[in-house]
């Protein structure tokens, strides 16, 4: 077995993330805060983990769920998070009513 073939052997982190993806299991990310999310894509180099953040309980105006996708490089455990906002059905209906009333 050559040195190159030995280095391509999947590591334990990759194996566990692949199992979580296949089983739909949550994984934990520890950063400034702790997040729990679902792996949505796993390769030998990267994992994408989707985290759903519920509406802020202290802000009654903000009723949206936020989705954050973490892209993590497995060999260096380096992560970048991409926030995206999703609308609740009630908020979307209010926006559509405003659009209808303006026509």
C-alpha cells in the first residue's frame, strides 16, 4: 500500500458525519454559542450542516425562522456560516396584503 492510499482512508469524523447524514441525526457545533443541526452534504473534505434558528422570543415583531448553513473543512476544522432568512406564513400573508392594497 502506498503512502497516498493510506492518506485517503476516511477519518472517524468523516465516518460519523456520514452516518448522521444517512440517519438524519443532529450534530452539535460549538462556537460562541452551541448549535444543533443536520448534515446536508458530506464529502471527504467538507461538510455542510443546516441549523434552524427559531424566532427570537424577546422580539415579538420578528417571527421568522432563520436558516444558517455551516460549511466546515474537515482536515482543519475551519468553519464559515452563511445566514439566510425565511418568512413565516403570517408575515408573508401580511406582505402580500400590502402588495394587493397598493395595486
